C-alpha cells in the first residue's frame, strides 16, 4: 500500500465496486466539470489546460508509484482525469469548432478501440484483474475515454439538443438505471454493465454540476463553479478519508481471491 515501485503483480490496483465507488465516481465527474469551467473562465484557457494536463500527469504518476490500491492516490487520479478530460472535450468544441455529435462519435470509437485492444491483449476487461502495469495502462486509457465521451454526450444533450442542464441530469439519471437493472436481473454481463454505467456517470455528474454552477440566464442555479467545486472537493475528501481508514473498498489480492474460489470473477 505504499510507494516505492511500480505495480506489483498480483496486487489489485483499483477499488471494489461498492456504493462508495459509485457515489465518489459521480461526485468526481461533477467536480471535473465545475473545476474545468472555473479554471477556463478565471484564467487564460491555454494556461488552464496546461495546469490541468500537468496535474493529470502528476496524479497518474503517483497512482502508478503505488504498489497496490491506495484510496487517496486512486481517487486523485480519477478527479484529475475528470478535470483534464473535460478540458479536452471542451477544447475540441470551443477551440476547434468540432460539433458535439462528431466529438462524441470520435470518443466512442476511441473507447471501443481501447476495449478491443484490452480484450485482445489481456483476455478480460474486468476490474478484478487490474494487477499488472500493462493492465492498468489499459484501465486508465478506458477511464480517460469514458470521461471525454461522457462530457461530449452531456453537452450534446444540454446544449445542442436544448434540453437544459436539469432535464439532462434527469434523463441521464434514468438512463443509468438500465445497466443497474441489467446487472441485477443478469440480462447484462457484469463487465458490460459496469462500463455502461461508468460512461453514464460522467454526463450525469457534469449535468448536475452545470445546473448548480451555471448562471440562471443559461438554465443554472447560479451558485458559481468555484463554490460548487469547493463543496464537491470537501465531500469527496471526506469519503476518501473514511475509505482510507476503514478499507471498506479494498479488494482481495488475486492470490487470495483464487484461494477462496473466486478466480473466475468477471
């Protein structure tokens, strides 16, 4: 659980999927959206993107230096992916004029390419198998692609389809019930259900953040992106501190899992 080397084979690198996982994941997507908007509108967009990229790289390096899953390092990386992923999607639209329909399609293709490559090389997309550096690289590439895709989908719904932030949040909240019900009823493969829900948490969280932070003139509540970011950061920090102490989301090691007869988890 400490730094001092790259991923140790057999040491799982990501948390168990619990209610805490989905709560923090949704909060982190909202934080990524509000923080990105705050930085881009408070300082030079170029400087903001450079800061976001530097923070993203630093967080990923810290995560890879941990020998196994450590709550604060993992969720720091997720938050930084959220901030930088949002910036990438927004730069394509605002800076280069790429329509959200096209950027969403592009990111969907990139995500599919990551999943296909990951499956061909490793044989599984299960988060219960992230125990080598190569598997973790595939995992984070998938996470980055889901954040960018989710950002584009959220903006497509709220802006291009003129649904507004609140209605978009309601629609994505309803949509995320599909993979949840598919998993509970066993209509969906657990791995498919997980990644399906993972993609949808991004536009859901981003829509909620935009609804809270955007000015009332564009359909928001006008709380302000800075205030929303600060509040979300405090809540996430509290959850991560609890998990760091309780270890409630630490997966069994691959060797322990096999000994207990769960080696075929998907």
